[in-house]
C-alpha cells in the first residue's frame, strides 16, 4: 500500500496539531517531484499537484480566515479566482480544464502562500475561536485529506501519459490478495443506512434512514486481475450484450480493450502503478476501471454490481468480508440525496449536494485514501466513465 497519510487521526485531540500534520502531509506528497511535475495537467478531470497545494490553502483562506480574521486581507487577490474550484457563491473561478496553463504563481510562490495561511491559522488556533471555527477547520482538514488522494491519482495519470512510465513512489505496493471467492448471504428486509452524525461525516452521508432490501449475496472479496483477464479473453470488450448502451459506445469510441493502466508487452500483461511498470499481479484486485467496465464484467460473470445500500448493510453486518477498503467499489446506485437530505446554507452547501446528478456511488476506500476516510457510510462518486481512480469490482447477486 501507499503509506497512509498520517494526518487524519480522529483521536488526535488538538486541532492545531492535526492542522499542521494534514498540511505537512500535502507537501510531503509532492516532495521529490520537480516543478515541471507539479504544473502539468493530464486531462480536464485531473488537476496539477501545484493547483491542489494552492486550492486546499485557498479553502482555509476563504472559508476561515476571511470570516475570523479581524483585519483580513487576501494573500493575493488573483488567487481568489485562480484557486476557487467550483464555489459559485464565492465568485469567479478559473476554468478547470486550464489549470495546467497556470505557470505563475510558481510552485515556490504557492508554498509561500501555504506558509502564510498556515501562520495565520495558527494565530487563530492560539486565540480559542469557538465551535463554529472548529467545525470549519474540521471540514477544511477533511477536504485537504480528500485532495491527498487526488494528488496521487491525478499525478499517476499524468505519469501514465509519459511513454517512459516513470515511477512516482517506489515503496508503493498493490492491495494484498484475499482468499478464495465465497458468497455471503444477507436476508435483507428493512435496514438502516447513513451516518448518525455523532462523529465527523460529510453531509451526503446523512441523514440516517431506512431502506428495504430483497435477500442478496455479496462476494467475499474483490474481482482479481486474473478474473478480469478471463473476461477480456472471453471477448469481454467485443461483445455488446455485456455492456450498458452508453458503456458500449464509450469503449468503442475510446477503443478500450483493457483497464486504464494495463499494458501488453511482448505477450505479457503489465500494470502501471505508483511503483512504476510491473508484471500484472494476477491475484491482486483489478483497478482503474470505469463503472461501465465493472458493469460489463458483472454481466459476463452472471452477477451484478451491488447497490450502495447492499454494500453498506453488508459492511456493517459481516466483518468476514475481505478487501472492503482496498479499492473503491462501483455500485449500481446513482449518486442522489438521501431522503431528508438538506443542502447546508452558504457556499459550503456547494461541497457535495450540487454534484448529485449523472454520477455513480463508489463505496469502500483505496490504497490512496487517507486513514480516517474509510467508513461504511462514506460515499464517493464519479461519472460512469471515470477510470483514473483506484476503482474495482465487488459482485453481488
Ligand atoms: Fe477541493
């Protein structure tokens, strides 16, 4: 696994310490990268490392310093637009697809920006600001931790477009294999799902509510590379009946014949990962596939993808399940508000709620997910076409 980013311990009592740890972890993820590494953008969906470092800083500056500093002045007026990701209530934002064109400020200027905001945040910590301040800091930390994962996946995607396939983190290892596939039975019925809100969670995990489930089975582990290869060899990518209509159009248009980071070299399958290019580990979980591919595999295997309710119920009921947090697992559930979900007032209401359209929920966590973000109620979400996250398959039937 990648070293877990150690910034995220809910046990750490002191918010100022957790702040310092989380901020340092972001910079640590970019240590060893060149300035050129940090500025390029591989595709509109992925952001440059430098942008991640600046945007997470913008978040604290905009949502905390601006509200709590008596004499607030922005570090740089231009940054307020440049590093606003998607908050329309805040104002103008630089187009997402053009983040890689921002050669200035330099990486070192962005690090200055980070140090400036960090010092001002520490000054606020020193003057005991109260519950609203702490709650906003918590969101800022959780937000930055989410960007830790994106730094890894976005940067790996950038390296994947370099024909030399350079290594990002030599010490990284794939999730360990699991035992033989077994099917676990769940009786279903009326179940409860969602977070109770007694500890930190994102708004999209609430409210806790009831769902009715038919009896179902869930696979004990993730689909392996060997199993996915059998699907490919059996005409998986050339048989339209396995595919959702849009999925079939997508793989035809993309000329996809394999997971995103697989390479067939002299007849031997290889996988590109953070530790570079290596021979495909057959018993490791298949990664970097779209929801369309996950769905087609399930169809071929005579099974289906779980709903997010099934996944969460199983995760809370059956600890014998393996690899629940080894890769993000596509579900067949559209990313939609839970019954009773309310968008919170203010700009932070834009954090999750407005993305509840045209995306699917992924459950679990991945080897790049910071510790503290792995819980049964966590809802990740991406469009069905997304392949650059560490996404895999757990079957249901
Ligand atoms: Fe963000």
